[in-house]
């Protein structure tokens, strides 16, 4: 439904019959009408939005399981800061879009490897020691602060004609994205791993101290969560920039609807997160059409009141 809605609305609205005719033309390999061209562009952008939203939501669940903190999100360990340094550095030095994507992914993975090197004893411990999650979180916050300083330096020396693109990337923007296979491969691999580990996540959430005696390889499990969460975050940020709140509010919303069982929660957040970002991007394209807003503005405007409402409900339940 979200993909149908994103194909319908924009600066020019299409009816369902026009979308059906356009899809039939595209299947036959031709796009001779304006409707088929619009559907092709909107559908491709919608796929990019879906995989980005699904990736961020799944990474949010993994981060919350890894840190055992319901307020954790995909950007909490500073991976997005590394991606920002890489992307803005490429924007400053180069002009090719694929170089920006590669630089963002490499920057995110560099921070991930550095974080692993600094916190590998906590990640590879068979039993999560008391205070290890806060130490891992603090290490990520410090790395994020360092990346933020480098980002400020790049913005201060960047020429005026490139500042707008840099700011849009930092906020989160899907206007320049193209369909790529790599984000889908990362998402499918992470979903398969997390689905197979769903029972282990449930056991650790309920009996963290006794997980080893219950047959859970905690060290391998936590390392896998860290690796896939970092890969998901790097993939999402390099694809669309730093889009906030998706990885934070979607897991909580799905928990309120379906409960804490990760066997249901993991596929649910993937579908809901992808659909949410598709609809948010549709709003970004249409609310002030023909101008387009960064989708990160829409997710923040929706995410702040939703998150405050979720905090209120958590306090009432507590």
C-alpha cells in the first residue's frame, strides 16, 4: 500500500488506472507516456526509501538488544558520524555521486572497526559484565563527538556552492538516491541472522545472567549483533544520509502492537520501518510541491511527538 501511495502522489497526481497502465508498459519494456516515466521514477525512489527505513528499524532493534537499552538507536555508537565524515569529505574533494556513497560506507565501517578495537573485550565476553554496555555506549558517544568536530571543520571550509548539498545529506535526503543491490543484500543477510537468533534474543532479554547456562553462545551472539547493526547503519547512512528517529520509534511502536517476542518483532519492524519511510518521503515530495523537503525533516517532525507519547506510556506502565 505504501508503494502504491508513493506512485500516486507528487507534483502530478496519478490515478490507480494510470498506475496500472504505466506498470504494464514498464513490464513490456517501454515508457512512452508521462505516467510511466513518473511511476518508474517514484517506484525506484520508493524502493530506496523502503530498504533504508527497513534497515534503520532492524538496526534499531539490534542495537537495543545489544546494549539492553530501549532508548538505543542505530546512530548511538557513532557509525553515522563516520559516514558523515566520509561523505562530506568526498563532497568537498569530488563530485561523483558513487564516490560519495563509497566514502560514506567506508567511513562508517572505519568507525565500526575502531569501536570494535576499543571495546572488543566487552563484546567478546562470554557473559556481559556489569557496566559493559554503558562503556560501549560511552565509547561510541566519544567517537561520535570526534566525528562531529571533523564535520564542523569540513562545513567551515567548504565552498558556498556545495554547502546546500552537504546540509541536505546531513539531514537525510532521498532525492538523489538510485536503486542499488547492496542495501538489499545487507538487509536480507541481517534479517536472516536476526530471525535465526530471535529465540536467543528473547532468552537474553529475560534471563541475561543465565543465558550461558541455557545454551546461548553469548559472545558469538553479541559480536554478530554488533557486526550486522554496524553494517545496516553504514548501508542506510551511505544510501540516504542521517535520517533520524526511524530506528528509535518504529521498534517501540511494534512492541506496543505485537509485544516483545522478537520472532514477530524482527520481521514486523522491517516491514513497518520500510513503509513508514516510504510514506514520509511521499510527504516530503508533496507537502510543498514542486519543492522537495529532506525526508529527515519529516521523520523528525513525526518522531518527536510520537517518541514523547511513547515515553509517557512507558512512565504510566512503570
